């Protein structure tokens, strides 16, 4: 029994979508991590005012970069398992939704933490 080539192509498109998601998170994490540096440079133009520290930007950015890396590695493993199941003759392999759910929860937690941090900084 042969697998329709469209199934493999759809699986590859899904893998590419996950890779784009991971790369976007890594890029956004880099921007967030460098935001503190930009604020420090911006604050250097007005040295008479006390400068707040922005250490959490580095941690938020680094965590987003690491989540992007984990997303790409997990997507590659998931894609490999899916192709192996297709090669073994399973025409409808069930995919585990753990990757998507973990990613969504991790990003939600980081988003809430960033919102709380920004809210605290505004006070």
C-alpha cells in the first residue's frame, strides 16, 4: 500500500510552519533581550535621572530564544516519527498534541510575566 504523495508534502509544509514559528520566536527573543540595551542607551542621553535596571528583558528574551530552539528540535523529531509511521504502512498516524500545547502554555506564561513586569515598571 503506497502513501499518497500529498500526505508527505502536507507533512513537510507542517514542519516548515513549525520551523518558521521557532525562528520567529528566536528573533523576537533576541529583540526582547536587546531591549534593555536600547533603554540603557536611551537613558544615557538624560543622565540626571536615576536609571532603572532592565535585567528581566535579558531573561525573557533568552527564554524565548530557548523555546524557539526547543520548538524546532521537537518539530524535527515529530516529523521524523510521522514519516516513519507512514513508511511502516500506517496511513493515518496520530500526532501527539503535546508540542503545540506546551508551546502555547509556555508563551502564555512568558506573556503574562512580561505584562506584569511592564506593569510594575510603569508604576
